């Protein structure tokens, strides 16, 4: 089992920045990929991006590329999501996820709320 805990959410004004962090614990040696998703009120969960645990190579949603950056610290078992130029449409609960293969994400955090005010 892998446990994931997100932190760093909060209220930010339009145009501002926020950095989310996800701390992984447990059987982290099995992690193949970690990712970020978000779910806005009344909408389906949306893929934000992911990062290879071994290579550190990130992949992003096309719509968010350029504003969001994912990085990982294997030593600290953390994955960060740097969000810049935030817009009200970025308001959502942001979830961290981990997968033991490229097929699916097996573990999920409880999420952290990001609110962008206009």
C-alpha cells in the first residue's frame, strides 16, 4: 500500500501562483508513476499531469502545459505541482495519485482545495 497526502492548497487571486506537494509513504519502492488530477465543482475529474518516478520526465494535459510544472524528489518521496498564472477556472480539489504500472493509478490522496478568486 502507498499512502498519499497532499498539502499546499488555499485561496489565491487571479494571476497568482501556488505550489502543491504530495508526500508518499508506505511501499514507495513500487511506484512507477505519480500524477495530479483535479475536480471542479459539478465537473468530472480532469487529468493535470504525471511524472515518471524513475526518470522524472513529466507529461502534461495540453490545456495546462506552460502554466503548470510537476517535479519529484525521490529522496523525499514527494511530488510537487507548481501552478502559475492561476485563473478562476483552476478552482478545484487537486488530487495526487500513484501507479505501480503504466496501466492505471492505484492510490489516491484525499485532495487539497485550490480556490482562485477573480
